[in-house]
């Protein structure tokens, strides 16, 4: 089962970008997400370039980002790293915590 389907089953709204260019385009056209799970090795624009883009946008600088990769040696420091093959429970916990922090006081799920 795809990771996005597992998160949907947990009640999350999931938006998926299949490559770095699509991710950047999505981020330019939508409100900032609560959390970003980023693979470093994507077609076209690599995840490292997406990270640079995120760092250049003040509206995105506080969005929690986790690296999801089968190449952990490529991961820059400062981001939580989840190695492929993934264990869903730790990743789910990261997303839940990130979304709880992003939710305004008094808001409900």
C-alpha cells in the first residue's frame, strides 16, 4: 500500500508531488502545508533543490520537513530522517506531532 493511502486512513489530507518541480509548483500555488515528507532522489529536480527552495521562502520556513530516503548518506543535517524501507509508526508519530504544532489553539481536527 502506498504511504499516502496509509496517511489517508489515519485521517490526514495528503497531497502528492511525483517530482521536485511538481512539489515546488504545488507549494507556489497553495497555502503552506502542515508538514512535508521529502524524498531526496526524485526525477528532475532533486530533493536537495526543494530544500533550498523551502529555505528561500519565508512563508515555508516554519513548515516541518522530514527526509524520507533510501540514501541516508545524502541527507543534510538538521532534518529528521526516515530510512526506506519505512516503518510507518515512527513516521506517523512525526506527522501527528508536526500537525498538532501547526494547528491553531482551539482548533479541532
